[in-house]
C-alpha cells in the first residue's frame, strides 16, 4: 500500500482575501481628528460652513499680523502716487531678516510720540548717517552731496521743500518726506521735537508694495531710480544731528 503522502493543491477558497490584510487608510490619529472635526461641525451653529469661515478668518488674521497688512490712505500727503482712500498692502517681512529700508522706499511706521498718534506712510529720503540738505541751486534735495531729481513722483507744482534743512541722519533712523510736500507733515516739521523728526527702525511696520484698491488704480509700488546715484554716507562727515528748518527764501535761486 502506497503510504507516501500525495501533494494536494490547497483549496484557494481558504486563502485570506487581500482585503483582510489591507491597511486602514486612516490611522488612529486621522480617525480621531476626523471625529473631532465632525463633533465640532455638529456643535457650531451653521456647521461646516461656519467652521470653514472661522478657519479662513483665522488665516487672514495671522497673515495680516505677520506677513501682509492692508492700510487705507487717509490724507493727500503722498499724492500724486497714493490718493485719499487708496488701499495699500504693506509687506511686513520686507525688513525682518536683516534688510533695512532704502532711499526711495515707501514705508508705514508707528508715529506715536514722533509725529502724533497712529500710523503714517512716507517716502524714505535719508537712511542712517546720510547727510540730507535742501536745497541746491535748482531747489532740489541733496543727499550725501548728490542732487536728487524727484520730479517723477512729486505732486505737480510742489517744490522739493518750502523750508530749508540740513541734517545728518543718526544711525538706526530714517529721514522721511511725503510726496505732496506742500501737504505733508513729515521729518521737516519735527526737527526741533524729541527725536529730531527721525523715525527709528523699530517703529517701521513694513514697506508699502502694492495699491490693491480701487482696481482701476491697482499697481505695484517700485523703488524709483531717483536715488540710485546717491553715494554711501561718509562716516567721518558732520556729527549726526539736525538743524532747525528755515523759510526757503531764494531756494530756487
């Protein structure tokens, strides 16, 4: 009698199906989060729509706090480029990683204790250690001995300044002016005040990079070429300080 075991084919029906070994696409953590989200939408009035809107509002709040912040232009001090009612987006990261404001930048800063109360928007004309003077024989602002042609952005009919000034900007501060010089309260008006009309860098909120409203006026705010030829300040120049402004009689002569 043949007692050798005969090989037999395994019954395929007894094999475990692939589905029995398939991993759960949602692990315990994912299932917990899904359950939490489900309970949250059930608890909040309005359900999923309300939760979505709240999430969007939180995102916008974080964006406005740390990255981009909208500001409305309240006055005509920066015309002709920025008009009353324009909304600009301020890049709050522009100077957060070692970069400093440059001549020609339009910056928003906290003017509390400097120019008054609230935030202000002005153009940077002088940075730390710059020697800024008004005016040369043609009535132009001069920075570190270089006359600056600001006609591309000055309000039509305005002179670069109706008052004379001769200042050296202390390191770590900015000398700022409005583009509508005849309708701007800026560094010139506070030379005799505490701080000498200068804006400390730690008061700068950010750089205005875009006009976003109204749509027909939307544009990027690029740094003008007017200051490109200004040389770096000479550190062995006059001591940092400011002289009180005088009427600009004969400034155009």
